[in-house]
């Protein structure tokens, strides 16, 4: 019995598996048309792209003192952007746009499933990752807004607030990464241990690299919170390095001569 080759004779079957027959095309059209709804699409498009402009027009119409006063029109526009009505409508708009992406993903998955591919779990994983990433971004935006309010009241603590902003960003995206891995683990049955499983040598290398990164981060945090250096300061170190501090980060500090 001949030994199975690694590449020879394997490429053509792979290409042929992607070639669709007339029956496959009919099956795709039939199954996708079963889940498509003009009402669903109209609602998502209306909420995603038309709701905010419509509410802005109504808001401006109600609050405009005089239609001919451009300064008043500009003031009404600015007040709408800062109103709770805009906050709610804008978030509903964003959620609707994400829902339309999930809708499109559902259609693609149905098309693949109708021709024999096992892709049923893709929609759930895609939706969870998409909305979790959106929530992480919204939380990050809220955090920056609150820190901006604190900075307005205490401008002298600019460096500490920037450090807190970076730390919280790191925590948010680290949690996001863990949550995505959790979704993949639950939906696909892929154990997280298998993702991080490495040999003894690989584990030792990762351990040493992690220690160096942790030391660098702790040094950066210590320098940023020590109140000895600030961005914009002119510094001169013992090794001859001198210049203006352009940016202070966790792992490195940029100095411009």
C-alpha cells in the first residue's frame, strides 16, 4: 500500500471542494432566502443610520429659538451632542450597526452550512466577540471622559492621570483577550490549556521573558509615579543620555535631544 503523500495529489481535492455545483448554488439561495427579512434589514438600517439624524432634526426644531440665527443653530447642535438623548440614540445606532454585521455573518454561515461545511458555531462566537469588544471600547471611552473631568479639576496631576489611563487600558484589553479565549473555549470545545501548552524549553523561555517584561513595567510605573520626571523635562543621565522627555511609557521612555 503506497504511503500517503504530504502534498502530491492533495491540492486538487482541496480546490475542488470549493467549487460549487448548480445544486449547491440553489441550496445556498434557498436557505439564505429563508432567513432574510426585508423588515429586519429595514429596522436595522433605520436604527443604525437614520435614527440619530432624525432625532437631531426634531431636537433642533424644538429647541431652536430663531431659524435665521446661525449662532443659535450652532448652539443647538452643540447642546444636542452633549444631551442624554444623543447619548442613548448614538448607542442604539451603534448596536444596530453591529447587529447588521451579525445578520450578515448569519447569512454567510447559513450559506456554508447549506453546502456541507460545519460552521454553525461561528455566528455565536462572532456575535459575542463583536459585542464584548464594543463594550470594552465604550468602557474605555467612559474612562477617558471621567479622567478628563478629573484632569480639569487637578491639572497638576496630568502625569499620574495619564499613567492611570494606560494601566486601565491595559487591564481592559487584557480582560477582553481572556474573555475572547473563553468564548472560543466554550463554543469550540478548544481547551485553553492546549493553546498555552508548550514544552519545557518553551515554558522556560516564556517565563524568563515574562519576568523581564514585568520588571520593565514595574520600573516604568515606579518612575512615572515618583514625581521626579515629567514629560517635557530636560534630563541628563550618568551614561551621557540627555534631552527632553517626549513620552513616558511602561517599557521605555522616549527622549529627544
